[in-house]
C-alpha cells in the first residue's frame, strides 16, 4: 500500500478519483487549495485507489494521508 500525503496544509478543493479507480504515475488524484493557489496531488506510482480519506471542502494539515493506493 502507498499512502499519498499532503505536501502542504490547505483545503481539499476537488477530488479527481474514486475508490476502485486504476491510476497511472503522476495522475492527479485531487487538488488542494492553499494561499489562493491550486496544488495538484499526483499519484507517486501506478495502482488502484483503495481509500480516499478526505472530503471536498475539508481542511488538511501537512503530511495528512489523503489517498491510499494499492500497487
């Protein structure tokens, strides 16, 4: 399992995947909004989305686990 964490604190602006989706390396999983900037969160590896641990509009801290991928 690979945990995808937030590199910066912010709000979850948009979730671009759902549980069960197959994703490729560098595919955008979700978009964070911080300091009026949109920050894409990309898949570090190819795999299947096992869990999405956040909701749109939710505030997350730096290093919070956002998505779990299964290789």
